[in-house]
């Protein structure tokens, strides 16, 4: 295994700020470097593959743009980032991020839970805040049909999770790590006293060194060594964020 493959990803994101259309906004930036791959549901650079950076960018409430992937690429370019990366968005206050650590695993979470609900909801359910004053984004309620309507605005997700590990994972374990992080998120939300499984567009990124000839750790379920560490780190970070989120 080469020294490049053994290089772990950056554990902590760097908090940066920028000005857009009169707004002062923040974003978190992980400069992963070579030899790292990411499994994610990110709007930019999702899937499994080598990634040189991860960006979690705050946008204003009532986000008007229809090209979030291009917007994230513009922010990355302004930071001088090169190579493939993964980008997430949120209307939550990124500067209020929370972290959890366990056995070499670091989880970083941005949480805004004004618009939340259960994953298995009926087709007729509306994705609106439980209380109007809790709304994270101003404007009309988000309706399920809006997500598929041509020209409808992209509504940024509010619980973003970035997990970094010091060990390589197999393809299957990377996918399992995303599932484990999601399970831990739901557990934390319930432990915080919230009646929800998340928001409509939560996202997860898991970053780990590229595997060598051994293929990487084969398991990342919640009872495996590294999966248990992921679960505890994510639970800590989400619970802290949920207790203070709007």
C-alpha cells in the first residue's frame, strides 16, 4: 500500500465566510488531498469516488437558484479548489456546526430543523414546518408536487452530516457507513425529543482513505468496530445540533 493511500482525510472542516447578494454566509471546507474517496448523497459530486474536497455551504432562506450544483462549483472555484469534490447546501447557520468524535472518527453536522417530518409519509403529506414561526426558510410551504414541477426552486436541506475516518472501507462498507450515520441521526433526533426522522433533503458524506490490495474494512454496520464509532460520533454531533437548532 502506498503512502498516499495511507493518508487519512482532514478530520475537521475549515470555517470560511463569503458575501453573496448582500448576505454574509459561511461554509465549511475539508481539503482532503489525494488518496481519499467519498460516498455521499451530495448534490454536487454524489456517489462513490475519489474526492479532493468537501464543501458544506450556507445559502439564504428562500434560496432562488435552480442550479445548486453549479453554485457550489462556483464557491469551490473561488476557494481555489481543484479536482473532483462533493458539495452540500443548507439554509442552517453553518457557523453553528457541531462535532462528535469516537476512536478516530469525526462527525461534523449542520442542523436546522424548522422543516422536518417522517421519511415514510403519505403522498398527500405537506412538507411544512410544524409551527409557522419555526420555518427556516421564508415563503410558501414546500409541497411534494413542487419537487417535480418544472422550474421549481431547489430547497436546501437542513441536516448535513460529514464523517471522516482514518481507515479505508470497502465499497459495501462505505454504503453501510452512510446507512449507519443515518440511523444514528434518527436516534439522536428522537433522543432530542423531536417527532421526526429528519428533513426532506438531508445529506451525508463519508470520507475515508482509498483501499489498498486488502480492499479495506469490510463492515461498517452499527455493531462493527468502525460502524459503532461512526454511530456514536454522529449521534453526539446531531444530538448537540438538534438541541440548539431553530
